[in-house]
C-alpha cells in the first residue's frame, strides 16, 4: 500500500462489515488462542525488493515498466496472478522465473520490519498465544526473511507456498496450516493487509484483523469482510492479547 489513509477514516480500532455480505459475520470476536500473520505488508515492508524485482522481470520482456509506486498493488497477491495482469497468462510463468532471478538474491532483503513489530510479537508470545506465519510467498523466501530480521523465533510454525505455486492461494494455504499445526479455526485469528488474507480466512472459518499500515486500502479490507481494522502495529495488542 502506498500507505493510503481513507479520507473518512474509521476509529483507530473498528469492527468492519462487508457490503457484499461476509460469510463469516457469525464468527465470535472473543479472544483467540492462535494468531496467523501474513508477512508482506503485515510484519515487514517489502516495497523496494518486490517492486524492483517486478520491474526487472518486465524489462526482460521489453514491456512497459511502471514506477515502483505504481506496482505496490502487486504486494500481497500471488506472483503469477500479478504477472497475468501485467503481461498475460502465457508469459506469466517465465516472468515468475525472471522475478526470482533478482528477488532470490537481492530483493528479499530489500525489506524492513514495521516499527514496534518485535515488541508486539514478544508480548504476544509471552502471553502464551500460539503464533504462526501464513504467507503466499514461497516458504523458502519467507523463512530467509524471518531469519534475517530476527523474527523467526517468535513463531511456532511458518507456512508458505511451494516454488511451483502449490498453496499460493490463501484459502488453500490456511487450510493446510490448520491441518498441519492442528489449529482449531474457531480459536484462531488471521492478521493481514490484503483482501486475500481476509477472504482466505473467511473460507476457513477464521476471524480476521485487517491492518491499514500495509498495502490494502480501507475499502478493500472492508469489502472483503475484515472483522477488525487497525491503523498501527501497537493497536494489535489489545485485540489479540488474552
């Protein structure tokens, strides 16, 4: 997100209702025992690495190259989906390969943690919550990023996609995570910044918190049906801590 703030901002912490009618409105808002975090736009700000690597891949095809700010919508959705929109379905698989040529060496570390994320995770961990990462990014990159920024030890488990695209759909990824970690969806909350996080959680019966400091807009997260919205990292504590 180009850190967009809605003109008619809600209160700092709010309950969101989907205009389209969320399938998960009946989910209880009581405190949960498990929290699943998205990575990009939620734990870290990956704008430089992702957008530069997108530009690198597009250049390989001689395509028009949007500015980095014009490519921030690519932060969050599955990579193939992005290139299908920027190019076409036929060239998208090769574009992913080109993207990873740069991202796998340089781009994944052109990244930074959001302020206060370490302190918030530390307090949540100390409170006894089970913490996990669930990202549509390839798991091999997720783990490297978490290790580089000293986040890995906060989490009981890390779930990401395979390089071949398996589990890059957030619904499939969360279904896999619930099964592997034996998580009761009724006792879990998904925290993320894009509609994919909210919709994927809803399909699995998981409550949601949309973060507006990432790359999704207020409109996007509200229409997706986020149960709660926060503008800053520290606002997560009172919603999540038992």
